[in-house]
C-alpha cells in the first residue's frame, strides 16, 4: 500500500533574490524562510549584521532581500555537493577572518547544546545555537547546512549574532562547511553528536574554533582549541 501523504517530508525548492536578482536556490523545508535567507547571505559574506538589510519579503517559496547597498551585485560562489545533500559554498579558509578571543564556554553549555540535537525527527537533521543571553535558536531540516543557516539567520535578525554567540551543536557529523558557517557567525564552539571530518579539524584549527564531538555514551572530545572551554559555569 502507498504511504499516506502525511508521512512525507515537505521538501521545497526555495529561491532567494538579492536586490532584484536571483541569488541562490536551495532545497529545504518551508520553515522560517526569511531567517534562512539571512543566514545564507551571511554565509556568503554578503552581509555582516542585520543593519545591512533594508527589507525582506516572503512570497510562498521565494524570499526577496533588499540591502542598504542595492546597487551591489554579488555572485554566489560555485557550490560543491556535500554528504548531507544540496550544494554549498566552496571552503576557502584564506578568506575567513579568525575568531576573536571570547570568554570560555562552559562544558555544561556544550553538553546542553548537544542534548538539544541528540534526537532529531526521523529523516531530518537538528541544529541548536546558544547565545550569551541564554537564548536558544533551533531548527530541523533536510540538510545540516540549511538548518544551521536558519538558526544563524534567526539570531542575526534578533540582534544576538554576531557578537553574542556561545555554542552551536549539530546532529550527526561536523564538516568543514559547518565550521566555516560557524566562524562567519562568530560562534566560538561547534559540537556534533557524531564524527568530525579531517578538513573540519584543519579549518577549525586555522580559524580558532573549538571543535567538539560526543558520540553516544562516550565523553565529550575536544579536537581543537580546548582553551575556549572551561569547567567553570561562572566563566
């Protein structure tokens, strides 16, 4: 018997227009699309803060963004296919600004973030972003790249990113593309519930990000920059 339509994931092609021109299209769940657009624009280094956005208009599966510099023409970089599906930007570490020093993130904060993504819904990936004011931004999506872009965009629109991010956790694996997105958002710690790639470790080491993982009942492993972590909750 065919499955009920209620069991299908609502995958959609979403197009993002920047200053009147088509910028990028992604496959995603139809959830908080303006936030997704903002996160993708930050990940492409088109914007740095919400102050650079003049307006955002959502029309079904289309998001139109106008920036404060409407005559600027930006061409998204050529994508590469990742294991979690979809096309993402090429990783170019020489163009990534190194993370600035921040107060250490407590191990409890990291484990709390991991706990929020440890049981993603069937067929989806989960991401949780924690900020210094105690807020959490969370998303479930078909791919980790779009889920991460959505929570980053939501935090940017709330005015807490960049500058106030503490930790972001992702379900399953951590790749170099996720490290890149975290660095551009100013997140000092990225944690995963699964393995990390060798390129993710190299990029995290170069940019100053603390890359952690916790697989099942195993303890928390810190692969790069343990100096960004502390056991002291009142750091």
